[in-house]
């Protein structure tokens, strides 16, 4: 996914090899945003263009990992320029930006459902509580315990950005210890079932105690990943990655294609069926790591496709990730309203998918062209 990172000396700021901004980072993030949009409205044929149906992981893992990479780079630059006060200031400011966006998006989702008159949609979008008990729902949204469907990722990033300054301090000094602590916390989630409660009676869909591993791993890769570069460039590892991706492809397709079900042993299928996304199941984590390894081999820093219009559009979206994510959530909800109220046919699903992505690209281009832009900091 990325070139081998430069190894910092002492407390040096993290960076990636090569001049200028690595456009692959923004391209990956923009592609993830498109896939997240396609997956956000149910029964969408366009979701077959995403990773979700072809393996154990999906675009969420890619987005989390790349966010860890961009956090390390952005806040590392702030450290080089302004020291730790600059890092803390930027993390607090970015956390506030995401927090404000989350609250505005929560209200916007409820308004859209109310205006559509969709009683059924109020349940599917988890906005009924906000419509019937606005005071209590907003109070719990303010402390990140309540959120409409598809906004789950924003509260996680509010917390992660708040905590990134101490994480960066650890990574610059004892990177392997920091990664080890992250792995230990991830393991404890799966051993003891640790979760974060939500309101009124559920838990955070993206368990931050588990998903933190991908953010930490992305940041660690920027700062200390040179140590594993010989392993990543080993052809044996590439073969194992391809074999695992092939296995997961067959298993994932067997959930939809009856003819493939006989290829998966029943005992194995029972263990892996419904791979847990909420707690980032190990099979999902391994699948993403295999994809990342394959991307390292196939997508160099000077990848010839980077100047292509479609890739440049993904880069634009990735550069404005917070705004485009929020727009994507609203477009997915609007698409769901259309599918429920007008037509749920295949042609409508494809039309809404294409229209949504085009609108996301147009919004990103507009944000890129105006003078006052959102600060290009990591999600």
C-alpha cells in the first residue's frame, strides 16, 4: 500500500520515503469512502463492486489503517514544526471538528427521515429515538453513546484523535512496545469480551478497543515499519497472502453461491460464518493484512495509474475525507429513501450508486477549488 517508511532517529518526525505527498494514501482513502457509501444503503447491487462480498474484510479496515498512516504523518509534521504543543493543539482541533460534524450529521439524518415521512426508515436508521425523545437522544449523542446508523465511525475518530498525541509520543520512543500494548488490548477484547456501552441498551458497533489496532498499526508502519520491509518483500509471504485471499474469496462467495458451499468443510464454515465485524475478528484482520501486502507489491509510489481521471477523483475525495464521509452518509440515506418510496429495482440501485459517487466527487472538487477549505488533516 505504501513505500517502505523512513526510520526516524530518536524523536524525529515520521515521514515516508520520496518527495512530496504520497498520493496513494489519499487514493486509498477516497476509494474506501466510495465503497463505504455503496455499502451503506441496504440491498444495493452496487455493493458488489466493493471488497465486502469477496473476502472477510471490507473498506472499513482499509480506511482505519490509512487513517493511522495519515495521523502519523500529519501530527509528525506538526511535531517537527511546533513541538508537542503543536501536536496537542492539532489533535484537539481535529477531534472537535469530527465531534461537531458527528452532531450535525446526527441531526441531519433525523431531519431527512422526518421529512420523508418514513416510519419504517426511522427504525432502520436508528433515528426513532431522536425523533421521539430528542432531548435524551441528543444528550447521549453529545457523550457519544447514541448515533444513527452509518455514523458509527465518527465517534471512534473523536476518541482516537484525542488520544493520538500520547500514542505518537510512545511510537517515537518505544514503537514496538506501543504496538505490543495495542495487540494486547485487542487480544483482551476477544478473550474477555470487552465492549463500550451505547444508549439505550447496545454497544458501539465499531468497538474502539479492538479497532484501535489498525490505527496504531498504520502509525507504527510509518514510524518503524522499515524493520518488517524484508519480510514484506519476501516472496514466500506473498504466496501465503495470495493463498489466504483465495481461500477467503471462496468462503465469502459460498455465502451467496450455493454451488460453492460444498467446497467449504461444514466444520470450518460453522467457525467462520458471520465473521465478527464489530470486534474486528482475527480473520478480518488477517485478510486486510494480506490485501495490504499484495498492494505493496502491485502499487508502487510511481504507479502509472495515479494521473488517471478516476484515480485523481479518488484522491480528491481522500483529501477531504471528513466532509465527503458525511456527504456519503446523507447520500446513502437519501438513496434508501428513494429505494423504499419509489423503486428498489436493479436499475435504480445502479443509478443511485453512480449518482452518489459522482456527487461525492463533485463535492470534493468544489472543496478543492474554493479558497476556504476544510483543514487537510487526517480523519
